[in-house]
């Protein structure tokens, strides 16, 4: 081997010896420096973030009272009661409306001159019995002339009535009886004046009232006639009184039916 090889080997050996020496004697020749202790502070240690942040008070809200739920059975019973009451009211309103319609049919039939027993029977099936309905039973079998018909009938009888009113009686003298006999052949009635208390004025006043449809006023006016004239008008009086009574009783029945319907309509839910 040449001198260069030996020199290289020598350097390698020298490096190994130096490394071992440093490893062996290094801690003793180069001691480690100790770091200075941290100063001790007298201030208290800071609190944790959770402790330094105070929780804000939560406002309290008064709880509203909660109604206890209704038991299903009670709710069903309550609904059944309401349905029953509603059905009862509706049925009553329906019956009252049917009665009002039957009263209207009766009033239409009673206003004519024919009997109206059939219409009265139909009304009695939907209305409870009353004094007005019972009073109409005998009147419905006969009926009564219309108010216009009574005015015509009265005009036909007025001449005979005035002739009867002029009857001087059995104790009159001959001249009075002759005058009455002539007047019975040709009846002359003064119809121009309605004032006064003479039979002519009374009959004229009654005729004017009948022409206006006021049968009640005409009957009251004719009460002042002498008996002979009233006897002639007796059939007419009977028909007129039937018409007055029919209209009065029908009006009473109609008012009762409409009042019942109005009460039920106001009380309906």
C-alpha cells in the first residue's frame, strides 16, 4: 500500500478516537445551563372565562292556565244535545211555517162567498185547537157573501126597507094609508143626502159605508132604522154579521200563527 492509503487510514482512526472522546468527556467539559425560574406573582390567578361571564337572568313568564281536555264522552253528549235542540227548533219553525201557509189558504177561501170547511179542516191538522178555530166551524159550513156582494144585496133591499119604514101603521088615518099604498107600488128613495136621522138618510149613509167595504160601520148605522125596515133587512143582517165574524176570527188565527212563527224565528240558533 502506498503512503496515501496509510494517511487516509490514520485520519479515519483519529476521527473515531476524537468522537469517542467527545462522547465520553463532553458532559463534564461542557455542562448544560439551567434556565432561570419564572418569577412568582402575588396577583391572584385569573378566573376561567366561564366564571368571569356572569349568566344573565332569564325573565320568567307566568304560564297561562290550560283547560283540562274534555273527556270524549262529555264532548259527544254536549254535541248530541246541541244537535237535538237544533233539530227540535228547526222542526218547530217548519211546523209554524206550514201553519202560517194553511192560515193564508184559509183566509183566501173565507174571503169568498162559498163554504170553507175543507180549508178549516186542513188548518186544524197543523194548528192546536183554539177558541177562534172552534168559532169558525159553524161559519165555515155556511160561508158568507163577500163585502162587495153585501153592498150589492143591500142596494136591492134598500127600496123595500124604506117602504117598510114609511108604513104608518094600523092606527093611521085614511090619507096616510093611501100614501103608503102608493109608495109601496113605486118606491122612491132619496139617496143624495147622508145627513140626518130619517130612514132615507140612514140607508144612504149605510150604502156609502158598504161601498167603501166597511160592513161593520154600516151594520152599526142601520141599528137606528125603525123595526119594520129592520125586519125587511133581517136576512141581510144575518149574512153581514156572518161576514164580520168570519173576518174577525180568521184575523185572530192569522195573528196567532204569525206571532208564533216570529217567536220561533227569533229564538232559532
